[in-house]
C-alpha cells in the first residue's frame, strides 16, 4: 500500500475481517509469493517476549513488501505493534484499518495461520485505469468561450461541426495543466492537448472518498470552471487570471462518487489545477491539499470506469502502472 488513501480503500471495500497484505520482516523464502525475501535486505528481529520493537521512532524497522516495492507509506501499525509475540513475521490489515504482525505459516517456518490475502503487484502493463477521461475542444469562433454555458455548448458539438476547430480525447491521472501565463500552486505541469484561445476541457470519472465528513475541493484556474462530485457542485463562472475557488462538500459515507470537471479558456493565460483536502478550509495550503489523483503523495484515488466489483479488485490489487506521460491522446 503506497498511501493512506489506498489503505482506506482496501479497508472500506475488502473489510469485515483480517487480510494478509504482503508485508514481512522475515528473510525466509516463501513458496506462496515466490520471492526470496533475503534479497530484499530485510533484517529478522528476534522475539522480544511480546514487548513492542524496535524502540519508539523506529516501529516496524526492517519490514518490507514481498513484492520488493519501496516503502512510500508511513507504516500503519496498531497500538503496541509490531510485537513479535512467539515470532510473528507477517503483517495483516485489521478490520479497523490498522496493521498487526502475526505468524505467517509454514512457508515462513511458522505455525500455519490462514487468512485471505490482499497484495498489490505491479503488473508491468501500461494502464490508465487510475485516470480520468479527458476531452478538450477548441472553438472556430474567436472570442466565443466566455462562460460555462459556452464551454458546455462547445464540448457538446458533434465532430465536423463548423463551430469546432479541433478536438482531442485521452486520459489524465491528475489535473495540473498549464499553457501560457502564470501557473497555480503545483509545478511539473502538463501541457494542454490543444491549447490556444477559446477552448474547453472536460474531465470525467469516479473519485474515491475514503471517509465520511467534510472534504474541501478546490480549483486554481485561468479562466473559469465547474466541478461536480456526486450531489455536490461548485461553479466559478468568471474570466480571470490564476485564482483559487474552494468549496466544502460533506459526504455522508465513504465510497466512490462520480466526478465531472469543466474548464474554459477565453484568451490570454490558461491553466487549471484540481486539488482536495480532508476537512474544512477557506484557503489553499501546501500542508493539507493534494492534487486529486496524485495517490503517491496522498491525493484521492480516481478511475475512468464504473467501479463495479471486478474493477474494484483490479484497483485494489493491481497497483497498475501509469504511462510516464500522464495524459495520452487517442
């Protein structure tokens, strides 16, 4: 698990009991996962008679994923864990979302202990499952895209319509786009597929909200935008240079919600960012806000397909790699 969002996702969608997560401090060879864990450089900590180890500040030192992936997520141990009672070398996710160490079974030289497993493997195949659908359209009529209504009309034009100059479709893992002019809060911008003047962007898909309660969603745009997530809408129907527009949405439950973002550009500079933070905020800050879709840095998870059970399994287990180019034209 590479983030707290992934941990919450697995707990919410595969909860109801303990689950092995492929995390160990053993140097033995497991016939289940097929990896010689000694090659990971892990260090086996001996039994400490049930006392938590290592010392405070280093809890879980020496633990590794059986897949060999780097540790990018602060380990989510429960209170007093890991404690190696009787020699516990494998971690499982508890129903409360925290981790506990336990005996792994004969393949790690321990007493058999059987649990369902949820282990994330990088498939190696390039996939855009963790991305939003992306649609960009440019008008043939200069000075025409001055508000959200004009943007919606442009996006709805059929291919070949005389009012449509060009159209591109693809995918976007995050919305952090810059054409010309000033940028927003985040560096490493992607370019628009078309750009120029008088164009509109539409991003659609599903977003995972890991816990109920208030979440603040924001855009930084030049010019305007509308964001719809489930029953909530925020609209920023203005012609303006780079500026923030925030709204607090109160979700009654965790889960997947449909998402749609529309952005429009009339002239001059053009940029758009979409970010979020748990809680209620009146302004952006670098401590709490993350780009939506940037799960490696704590951002909320997105997908472009309806999250039915089969898809949920892929999202939770696949760890599917994204193309280096965040947005691919099609």
